[in-house]
C-alpha cells in the first residue's frame, strides 16, 4: 500500500488513518509502504534542502562537482573542522608479515599513508550524543566517507549515541597497500567491522548502512545477531541486477587504467559521488571528500584494490544477503530506505522483495543512491522513529 502523507510526525497507526481523511492531508514528496508480513511501520522522508542541492540537475551537471582547484591547500578547509570533530579508534589486528609495503612495479618503499599500523588499524570516527544512550552506528557505502552522515549525526544525538566511521581504505582511516596487512576482501571487511563494533561498545547496536557495503554488514549481522537491535539498509543491492558495479566504479578495477583513474580526485571522488543521483554538491563538501586523494596516493591505491575485490565478490555476497534476508528464521528488524533517483541501482524488484520478505520499505522520491547526502536530517528522524517504534515490540 503506497500512501501520500502530509505530516511526517504522524507515524502511529491511528494518526495515519486520521491524516488520510483530514482536509489538511495533501500530496507531498513522501511515500510510505507497509507490508502486512511486518509488524514494524515504515516512516517518511521530506524533500532535500534546496540550499544544499541543485534539484533535478541534468545528468551533465550531476556527473561532477564544479572544481576550481586541483591541489589541496594548506589554508583553512571544511575538512579541518570535520577532522577536529573526530577521533581515531584502534581496532582489528594488522595481518601480513609486518614488512614495509613496496610498489608492485619498481619495488620502491611506499609512503607512510600506504603502510599498515604496527599492531591495530586506526579508524577515523565521529561521535555525537551521550555515551549512556543506545548506540547507532552509521556505515557509509562504496565509495564515500563518514562525512556523508554529517547532517544525520546531530539529529540522532538527541536520543542516541550516534557513531559514524570511515572504512579501512576510505576517508581518514588507515589505507595500507594491499598485500601488506589488509587485502580489502569482503571477508576482511566483515571481520574488521566486528572488531570495530566490539571496540566502541559492549551494548547491542542499531546499524545503518548504505549501498554496496550492505552485503558485508548483513553477513556480519547474520554471524552476530546477538549484537544487533535493528538493521536499516539504504539503497542496498537487493536484486540480481544490482550485483554488478556501475561503470563509474568498475573502471577503477581495470588494469593500468584503473590505477591511473584512482589517483585522480575528480574521477575517484567527485564523479562517483555525483553521477549516482540528480544533485550537485557544494564545493566545501567536495573538498572534504577530495582531501585524502589530494594529500596521499594511498587512497587511490586502496580504491583500486577495493574495486577489484568488489567486482569479483559482489555477486556472491549479494546473493548471500538476499538469501539471509528472505530466511523466515531471520529475527533482526529490517527497514529498507530507497532513494528512487538512484542512477546506479534500479528500483525494479525492490518493492516485491520487501513484500515477499516482510521487511519495511521507505521510499524517498527525492533522494539518489547516497540517501544520507540527499536528506540527511530527515533520515535522522526516520532512523530515530524506526528504532523507538521497534523497541515497543
């Protein structure tokens, strides 16, 4: 059942019925699905802030940020403010022989950014809210950063301990050269996530994950259901057609060409973040995403390795995820939030999957693939209501 609703605060069932008969109810940009097999109601997302995004931008605009630079400056930057908010968490033991990383062509010792830590990896993490509040961990997709949740964190912090982190290989977390402590396989992402969660909290957590890394997070949840209270998936690869990287990402796995493109911040950062949705991001925000690529080659080397691994393993992991989520014995409450302007993953089959599996579906008509970028504040409200409502059952 699809319903247009006027007020996103009406999330109790009796409020929903009254809003549909009230003269104040009018069509808006919200869509809401409830599937009879699920006991948890879905929630809604308002349209994005026009000050932040160019709505309905043509594809040509969405293919890249406006860019007036090309070199990271030592002048004050929004990324400096973001770094001040964060901290480094040490989690997941470094593998390998412990020898210094060398480049595969000339055998030269790599820079410090491509070297593994001595014992445990360093993860960049930003946290909001009281440490005594229930924890919510926000997990970015491929490729992105914890920064994508910058507008969601303050909303969640009112009632929860909200934590966003950069995956190993992304943002400001460690990015060792593949083969020297971390190989960027999907199994390693699963095990490293377990290490990170165990390090930051001993409580059960609610997990929010966006995009292709949903497959790894669902596998973690299947392995550790004792640790999970809720699982919220933002545009995950739910259908067989989703289990293939778009050309924008798969190009980074190509021999030589991928290694070159992964060192170009416009191709490695700007294009993947804007080509999957209809919006143009602010230059200040773009500079935060670019900074790792402009200050070290380690981000590009990691992107190249992750793309190769993802291209090879995504189909298997996506199939495992679908099987897990369709399992009638699955106990963790699931909500799928879907940005319907996703240019990478088609909406076809998503509604049917949620209906047949009994999981909640929230449709976000004005969001693209990176839902948290496109309606971050509203997403925070949705997450809060989902978690609080499920606690009643």
